C-alpha cells in the first residue's frame, strides 16, 4: 500500500489549518493556501533556549505549479495573508516521500515596508 501525501496528509492539514494568501510575482497575482508559521518558536536544547530562524509559511509545490509559479520565482515576491504583507526572502523545497515536486516549500519571510 502506498501513501499519497497530497491526498492523505496535506489535503486535510491545509483544509483545516491553511489560510488564504496572495502571492505577487512580478505583475502576476495568484491565490494560494499557506500554513502560517510566522510566530517565533523557542526550543530548549541542552539547557539553552534557541529561537527559530524567523517568520515563514509552508505552501504545496503542486499548488504553486498549478498557478504557474516555478522554483525560485518566489524569491522577492510579495505574500499577503492574515492582514499582513511579507517579502519572500528565500524558499526551500522540502519535498515529500512522493518526490520533491509533490512536497512543500518553506518560504522564509521578512516584513514588507509599510507606507
């Protein structure tokens, strides 16, 4: 028996925890569903507390591909969700057991300048 991570794992997670977002790449605006990971996390390790890298979101590769967004195009893009705007600093393809193209992307963000 094989597991289809998009159908069996990602679909339920994104339908319950996902939030609507818009990604603006050059002059193209696409609607996406993202997992909001903007809140810093503190992890205790070896008696010390370490903060996470910074704000980010996860988005599915299949959704990006369906909207015509390819690897690397997201760098520098404007991402808006939950009433805030962010600039994508970098995207890391996380993949899945079904392959890289069927996995997720971890988009690292920085706050967009207001004004």
